[in-house]
C-alpha cells in the first residue's frame, strides 16, 4: 500500500501526549462519543446494511477501516454521514442520523469501536479513585456504559458544570455553549476536524473563546495515529473485511 507524502501527514502524538494526565482531578465528565466512536460506527453500519445504496458515493464501499477513520476525523461537518452521502443527498444527513439514533442505535453501538480514551480511563483512572460520569444521549448509551463499566456514573440531559473539574468534549460548538462561564477546569477537546477552523494548523473554532478561562487541551481518539490530511486512493487497502476487523477490535483490551 502506498503512503502519502510525509509532509501531508501529522502524527497526533506530536500535538498531545495521551499519557500526560497529571493535572486531572477526580470528578470527570466524559461525552459518550469520545469513548465509543459512534461517528465511525454510524457510517460502517450504513455501509454494511446498504452497500449498494444510490445515496452513497461509489468509492466508500472500498474504504478500509483505517481510511474510514481518517475520512471521519477529517470531515468538516459535525454529522459523520456527510462523509458517505452524495452531494445532492447531504441535506438529508441530519434526518438520517436522527433516524439512526431513534431506531438503529443499538446496532450501531454493537460495531462502533472503542477509542483509546476509553482504554485509558478503564485501564487507569477507574482504579485511581477518580469519579467518572459519562454524558449520554439516550438510555441505550447509558445501558452500554453500565454493562461495560459498572462503577461509572451516567447522565442524560444537562449537567451542572460546577459538579465537575474535568471534561472530555466531543462537539466543541455545542459543549462550549453549555460550559460558557465555567473557569479553572480542565477541558479536553476531541481531536477531529469539526472542532477546528483550520485542522492542520490546530486552530480551534471561535466557540473555544468561551472556555479559554480553563486549561484547554486536545485529545486524540486513536493514540499515535498518522493522519493524512490530503487523502488519495493510495491510502486504500482493498483487502480489509469490515465485519471481521471491527469484531476483533471490540474484543480487545477494553474488556
């Protein structure tokens, strides 16, 4: 498999050292989608269930897991389905995503891979006296967490920011509004393009201005992943089997 030129790839570990958590305090609120890659899980579910859909771009059916991860992380729109939808169908992305949330989310969660943030928190911080609460969107996500880690708390709906000292946030635009006025906290922003004005240069969206009174850092979902900003078919490996690889990853070190 050919590799893109090194100048077009930046290792995320150069921007953030995932092992450097000395400044964390004990009350942590984590967005569910920073732990479980529902962005990737959503598009993989649709490609598995509807591989010949006329609404999807032709090339997406040949994407590898690595290539799909890169496409999801480097997309501009917060809705991950825009990655696979044809241009004239993208106006239906929000409706389709809401339908997934309401009717197919349990199936999406079964194949969505864990991020390294999940592995970090389950392998280290649950044994170090930290109180971890996961902010969920629905009861399915709550059940998923409770089945996975029985000593974590869950929350659906609006939190009281003053109850926590550390936040892991997935969607900067939404969460920055909810955390407006919060100061002297640690806020870890999920490293994907929807949170940035300029992803390659690391310039966050204007929404970050409302949380700059805090200790703000970036956190990568996949530690050390080399991310090609200018993606070409040379990054594809056509021999990857989606189902097998995702099934394998879901049975690895989180358990």
